[in-house]
C-alpha cells in the first residue's frame, strides 16, 4: 500500500515536472486559429464540455505517459498510440524512459476523485501543453481515449510543412454514461459471419463507446458454436444457412478469440442459445431434442415459430446443462441469454416449466439469465433480465417481478428494419426506420418502464436478409451510431438537428474504416479524402 502511494506520488511529480518543463521552455507553443471544443463532432455527446479556445499541438514531440502499476492503464495508452499511428502515421511513444525529445504530453491518469463516480466516467483536461485524461479505472480511460480519437483532426495544420502539427481544441470534458449497458446484437445464425467480420464490428462499436455485443449463436437455420460434448450440433446443424449456402460455426478457440478481442475493447460478449423455439438446427443434429412431432430437416428459409425442444424430457435438460456449461466456461461476462422468443408451438405451461428449469441451469453455471420479453410469464428471479422487443405486457410482468429490462423495441431499435421502401436489405414487419426515427425517441420514458428497471439499450441486427459484412454495415450504419448516443448521453444533450451535423462528420472516419454505410439522404455527409464512394447508389 505504502509503496504504491510512493510510486504514484513519484509518477505524478514526474508528470508535473514534465508539464512545467514544457511550459518554462516554451519550445513550440504555436498559436493556432481559435478553436471551439464545444463544436467538435463528438458522438456520443459528452455530459459537459467547456471550451477554452486554445489548442494542444499533437506532433512528433508529443509523448504518452500513463499511471504505472495500475491494471490496464499502460495498455490503454498503447491503444491510443496505435490508433494515432493508424490515423495520422505519427509515432507517439508510450511511457518512454530516458532522453526522448518531448514538448507536450498526454497523461492517462488513474484518479480516485469522487467526481469520477462510475467505472466508465472520465475527465479530459486539454491545455496548450498537456492533455490529462483522468479516470478511476482503465475502462474509463478506454472510453476517454475514444473521445480523444474523435477530436484529433484528420488533417494537420499544413500538410507541406516540415513539422506537421495536429491541433486539438483545448478545454475540459466531463463525461459519464447514462446507461451502463449499451449494446448491439449480431445474428450469426441466419447467416454466418466470420471472426474477422465480428472483430471489425467490435472496432466500430467501441469507437462509439458501445460496451456490449450479444451474439445470437443458434436458430432454426444454424448452430454456430462448437460444443465439444455434442459435436453434431456444428457438424450437421452448422452446415447451412438461409438461402442454402454453406453456413459455418465458431470453434471454441474462435469464440475465445472474439471474447478476448472484445475484452480489449472493454466490451462484454453475451452468448445466446435460443430455446425452446428456434431450435430446428439442434433437433436436426440430435432428433431426441425435438418436441414438435415432425421429422426435422435442415431449414434454409426464414419462417419463425415452428420448432420446439421437448420440454418434458430429462435428457433435454442434460443436453442444455452441457451447452450452458461449455459456453459459460469460456464467457467471462456475467450473462447467458436463453432466447425464449416466438415459441409458438410450445404449450404455454410447457414454456413456463422450461424457462424456470433453464434459469436454474444458467444460475448453476454462474451466470445471470437474459431472455426475450416472453420469459417474464414464467416465475423467475428478479436477477434475471428481460429483453423487451415487442410486448409491453411482458415488460409489465418483468417489472412486477423486479427484473431489469433491456430496451430493444423492434419498431425503434431493430437494425434489420429497412430505412424506407427503397432499402436494398432488411425487413419491415415492425416499421421502416429511417435514421431520424431511430434516434428521436426517449428510452428513459419508453412505454412507462421506470428508469430504475432499465438496464440499457440494445440494437439487434437479425441476418435473414444480409450475408456479408458490406450488407451488415449497410443496415447497422449509421443507425447504430445514434443508439450509442441514445444510451450514453443524457436526454438534455440529445437533439436531432445537432446530432445530424455531428453524424455527417463521421463520414471521414467511416470511409477510412471502409464501412459501407447507408448514405441516408437525410444527412449532408461530409466529403473526405479517403476512398469516398462518391456515388452511393442507395
Ligand atoms: C423477430 S425479435 C425475431 C427474430 C427475427 C426478427 C426479424 C425476436 C426475439 N425474434 O427471430 O429474426 O424478428 O426481424
């Protein structure tokens, strides 16, 4: 304890000495044209921004230092350096010892200040000589560097000058999320998406401070995760997908790779095995599971609600125990999603019996159960979570049980809903969801669900109509960027007219990341120097 206080005091002293040295020598303190931090195109909008109208010059004499000996801070510093390198082709050293020429520093500091009252909270103090990022945890620091990434300009002061400097507007940002749970779901069951695709989605979501990725790992059309004790699930059940293509699945090693990648981005993976309905692929692999009385065959269509597990057999629960055990063992996050939606061919009483039994299995393996809103008709624990997608009555039942609710109303948050009648992909059974309609609603007051019951917001991307990453991006972007703001920023800070402008300015980033977003005509997209696809035919 004493040692760590001494180390911290020394490191702080070192940083202040550096700052003072920079100030005293007044090496290159360039007077940039006036800046306004409040006009930066930040998404999600931070809680508070106070501009001071000067600028920090990021250049090759800038260095990053972090609190030493604290879990994750140095790694966050390195991530920032890597991102700066990718964006500007500028090398910024991290915790460099010895004699490096430094004029300005970015210091990522662990702080116990009471103002930093949640793990994701952070403060950014940007002055001419230093950027100080304070946070209680490395997670907060990680959210903070996303803000910094967004305000580092793509262009330097003068691309021809020998010493290129990227001016960062000065001021103070205080930030903290409104909801601790900010998610998206990807359906890898209707169409399979590779580890590479999932990682790209994680990169993009993390930039907008989304911290949950829910993977829909099984459905009628495919089983997508290796279960070592039941190998036919993937051998047979993973062999196809909607439309009859080859399908695919994640080995447990693949899944672990995704989980580790998400963890590096301070993102929780929620695995979902949908049951007792949406289980045709499992029953084709192991017909004893089947409870609908028909001989199961591989299914490549898009109907829902025709399959069910046999809810009365002990062997079915032994199977589920194995599946939940194997997946839970490689899932560090606290949740296991059991699906539970649209079990149209399961008798109501059997459904209830099933959900109650499976809840116990999930708890036995150390996880908190999540299910689609239908699960609240069973007598389940207040610690289980209901994911609201369509039925207000089910939400009421969940609230009466004291459960938390994840808001995913189909007519507002379903990323697979078409933008309008001209959309190339997607469905429209719940609504057409143009970019403004996706953003203009109030999760804090949705259908009378009390704020204290709301865990957060999640935008699901079902994949009946999309089969590759370009199509995924077309439906997810730009709408998912709006959901990041709906779940991070408080209501007073949200405004469509203002968001629209900030969204338009995401084009250079999205283009640089080669995201095939839907260039909605509602947005006056900013042109960028990257391979901007001038004519987005959509
Ligand atoms: C409803 S939402 C479903 C999914 C479909 C989706 C298509 C929910 C819990 N179930 O099985 O993929 O609609 O929009």
